């Protein structure tokens, strides 16, 4: 009986920690979903549209920001476009997703490279 009591007590003690871990994992999973959604959104744009955004920006980098709330988390999604080369034929897009969990700032970053011809996997093709 005492062994069973100790097992039940340890389970009750571990329960809040398990809930916090699950909540933190949900926050991270939703952040990755936001990051992937924003990168996919950028892929629907043309190279010319992105290049025009950079040219219209006050500096060398075009920046947009938005807030998204999902399951009690508020995410800030920042998107940056900049030319990677002097000729303006390669654009790097960086997406930074930030949120706060238990009073601590969290952040993940993803990047994609765009060219006028789109993303190419030719170097991996067997015919090359």
C-alpha cells in the first residue's frame, strides 16, 4: 500500500511539469507552423515583386512585421528581404518568429533563397 502511495504521489508531483512541457511544445510547434506558412506565402510572390519591395525600402533590407495569436500564444512574425549579390539576381528571405513563454523570450528563424528562375534542384538531377 505504501509503495502504491509513493507511486501516486510521484505522479501527482510530475503532473504540473508534464503540463508545462506540453504547453511549451505546443508553443514551439505553432511557431514552426507560422514560420512555414510565412515562407510558403513568400514563395507565391514573384521575384520582381520581392525585388521591388527591396528597391522601395529606405535601406538595403525590406522588413514587414505582423502579430498572430494562436492558442493563447502571440507570435511576432518578421520577414526580411535583401539582395545577396551586387547584381540583384539573388534574394535572401529570412523569417523570424518570436513569442514569450513563462516570461522568457523565444525565437526561431528560417531562410529561403530566391532567384529570378526560382529555386532550382538541377545540381541534384541525374542528367546533369
